[in-house]
């Protein structure tokens, strides 16, 4: 019977092409607009670490200006100073911990005529890969000692390895970073979470780094940050000059994450942080009230306003727009169905039940929904392409539709059109057939 | 076949209540051909609609084939209508954007027959009304008389035992009217019970029994009782 209804629906739609086109367009425009916005919102609020959300924490310490709170959502600086990061790394409470920041190297190969290129680099402790579940294709992370001593090891992203070594196992090979030899210890599989949850301070939708080097190299190469570096005072420990003055100063530029697998661990770590801040206060630092924060990835996304209020409002506005489109479709459908009421009357006389008439008309509006949904996907894809063009590469990863979102779009369209068809179909199925069977 | 006892039907609009049928009683036997006449607005169509389960009476008792149909659900009423009753209207009421084949297909679809059985019945009933060659035509491409024959074919395709016709010849000239009447008589001879509303006294007289409805009631009580000797003739 469904097949019969669908063939009737198609016949009916073809019978009134302009009206049908209008209804399909109404649904498509509504679905297209809301799917564009919802896709952006959905992609923005992805949590790549959902499965570890309960055990991971971004660490914040309030080492900021005694006269003025830090300008962040929770009034604690997003990042840590280098000395604090190094001090926290000494704790053996966390199962894993990562201190890191963004940097860049010029890369080339010995005896190769490949042009040197600049590569986004992450300077990090070795636990980065295991803490954030970064998969390796070849090799693995560097030794523990490289987190504090200058060991010239490097992990390549899959894409960098393809660029440099054509994708083969390059573990043990040497690449030149700023003219210095680094030994490849690992090659990653493709890994590019978006939003880039481990580093929301520098464009959360940028690609992941191309290189990863150990945290112990700062002094040897005088590594500054390529990410945000914020300070409130230029004071530094006595006698520190040049790079040392930067490294030991009060600017925040190191991102810090820990994995705490149990409640006891977390409590112990909180005590450790409290103790550390107290100790620093005695030495004249941390002059603000004692404050630190441990945020789960999901909380970190909210705190950093990756999905801003504007996006949320836009999301609701787009759904309201869809509702307007649905209401329009209801009016058009009602007009169309009532015009066809005599036919429904005949069908009733010939043995169709109210349910049969209702189903027939609901299927007709669902067909409009499917067509509107498909067209809506095309409109949403066009909208997202437009957004990508406007944002010039800043949002490539989020302004794309995956299969789930496309299915959601068709689902939304069918839902919208069933919603739109419900009342007209009900009306037509309730009307007394005899009224329409009178002499024509 | 049909037994109505004290059927009432009233229509209520905001201010006025119209009594379309009042204490309406009638019996029709299996195989009868009954014609119904009466002034305009007397309740003839209302009677047919109730008989055909398109409308529910406000009160009274209606037995179709011995079955009390007053309390049936819409689904059951629709099934009975589909299986036992055929309708023919003055306005033909063919579905304009379906060809003849698909028009006749409609009741068979609701009956749930498979494609082969539907095709067999459609072809057979088109043949009965002499329109086999026109299966792919749209209703608008036929004359009024031909359209009414298609409507009859559609009503017959499900092989109903009971055919209800509301002024089937009202829109036709006298020649075509006679053709349609002959077709109905032929159908009746093959056993189908027919109740036909008509304004034409000549046609009314050709039926085995004529009842007259005046003011929502059968005017002569003797008419409302089926006459066995005629029914079995
Ligand atoms: N849906 C309705 N709502 C209100 N009143 C109605 C409705 N249908 C019929 N009536 C009234 O019921 C009465 C009987 O109507 P019905 O259609 O049965 O008459 P009829 O005998 O078929 O007349 P005609 O010969 O003109 O077709 C009329 O007074 C009519 O106005
Ligand atoms: Mg009438």
C-alpha cells in the first residue's frame, strides 16, 4: 500500500508542479539555513576526547596580577608560566601529564633538493600522545629524559612523513630542523581533531601540528612560543638575562594537562596544587587569592567559548526560521489537499478508511520532505562552501558536512514536512465524504 | 439485505437544525432493484449515504446483511463499503488525473488484491461496460455516458452485492440514460441488489419497486416492506 501511496504522491506532485516546487523550496530553504548553522555548531562542539572526558583535566593556576584578575572566563590565565609548568611536572600523582606549546621550525633533509619549509611544531612532554590518544603509524614517543634534557628527537605527522619520506617508515632517519639534526622516533597516523581541544588558545579550528619535539630543548634552541604569550609584569628573577629572562619570567605560555584516573588521585593532586601555590606565595609569587582550576575537556570547550553565545542564538534563530518555512508549507499543503478533497471523498466512498486517506496525504507531504531535504542539503553545502570561502581556510574542518549531518538534514526535512502535513492530512481525512460527492 | 428501522438524521448548523430523515424505515431484499423518487431536499441522498455507510445516522437501527452497523469503527465500515457496496453518482466522480484503468483500480487497491487479480478484474469490468479499448484514456476524454459507464465499471470491479446509484442518469441525455439503465438492469439480473435514486418517472417505473421519500420519510408505508414475490422473481 505504501508503494501505491508513493506513486499517488508523485503523480499528485507532478500534477501541480508550481505549487509542489514552492512547497519543496519552502522546506529546502528552511532546512538549508538551519543545517548550515547547526552543522557549524555541531562541528564546533565536537569533543574528540569524549571517551576520556572524565579523567582528563586542563590545569590553570592563578599566577596573575595582584591588582587585576586575568581576562578569562574563570579569571584564571589559560596557560602557565614555564617555571610553574616545570614544577608541576615533578609531581608523580597524575597518571600522565603534558606541558606544551606551539612553535615552528624550518625543515629540510640532508642531501635532498627539497625546498626547506616551515612546519608548525608542538613542543611537548612525551605523554602528549598517550594522554590525547594520538595514534602512531611507526615508532613511538621519545624517552623520559628528553622531557628535561636536550634530546634531538622528533615525531612526524603522517602528512609530514609523506612529504619528507614518501610515507615509508622513517624511524631512525634524520631531518634538519633549523639546520640541526633531529632523529625521527615516531610517525603518527592521520590525526586532526577539530576543535583542536588540546590547544584552544590558538585558533581551535586550525590543523594539528606537523612536528612534535621534546620539552627539554628550550634552553638549547632558545625556543619562544608561536602561540599566545601573555604577561602582566616584566619582572623576572634576579640575574636572569636574555632568553633566561623570558623563560623564567611571569608570562603565561605553557599549556598543561593531566590525567587523573581516580577520585583519590584528583584529591591528592588538588592538595599538591594547593601546597605548591602556598609555597610560591611564601616566595612572593601568586599574590592573588589562592585559586586554580582543573577542567574536563567538555568543560574546557565551554570555558573557552568555542561555541559562542552568538552561535547558540544563531542556532535557535535558524530553527525559528525553519518553523516559519514549515508554517508556510502547512498553508500550501492545506490549500492543495482541500482542493483535492473531492478525490478523497471518492476514495472514501470506494472503501478507503480515514486512516488510509490520512496516510496517503502524510506520505505525499513526506515526499515533499525528502525532496526538500535533498535540496536543503545542497543549499547547506553551498552555504558552508560560502562560509569557507569567506573565512579563507580558518574553518575548513568545521564548515563541512559529514554523513551524519546529511542524514540529520533529511531527517529534519521529513520531520518538518510530516509536521507540516499532519494537520492538512488530518483535516482531509476527517471531512465528511458525502459533502464532496454531491452533484458537481 | 438492507433493513432500516426508524432511522433519523439531522444536520445541525449554528442556528438551524435540519431533519433530513425522520423515522425512516425500509427493507430491501437481496436481488431487488428499487428506485427512489421524491422532491428535491426530501432526503434521498442522505438515505443513500447512510445506506452506503458514508454517513452515520443520528438515531435508529440499520442492519446490512443482517449485521448491525451502527457501532462499527471507521475501519470496519470502510471495509464493508469496499467489499459489499458499489457507488454511482450523478456527477460520475471519476478521479480526473487517473486514467480509466487506474480509476477502476482504486477500490481494488483498498481491497488488497494483488496486481494480477486487479488487472483481471479491471479488464473484465471495462469489457462489461464496453470500454476495453479506452483503458489508457483520461475521464475528460470520454463523453458523459461513457464516463458513467466507467463509474459503473469501477463500482462493479469489486463485485459488490449492493449497488447504490444517486441519479446516475441525471447528467445524461435520454439516449445515454437508457443505455445506462439497461446496463443497470443487466447487472441486477446477474444478482446485484440495486437502489437507484432518480427524478425520471419512466426509469423509476422500470424498477421492480418504487419508493417515494417525502420530507425525510417513506411516503407510503406499504412501499417500505420488501415484496418477496418480486424479490425472488
Ligand atoms: N451536510 C449537510 N448539512 C446540512 N444540511 C444538509 C446536509 N446535507 C443535506 N442537508 C439537508 O438535508 C435535507 C435532505 O438533503 P438531501 O441531499 O438528502 O436531499 P435530496 O432528496 O437528495 O435532494 P436532491 O433531489 O435535490 O438531490 C435537505 O434539506 C438538505 O438541505
Ligand atoms: Mg440528492
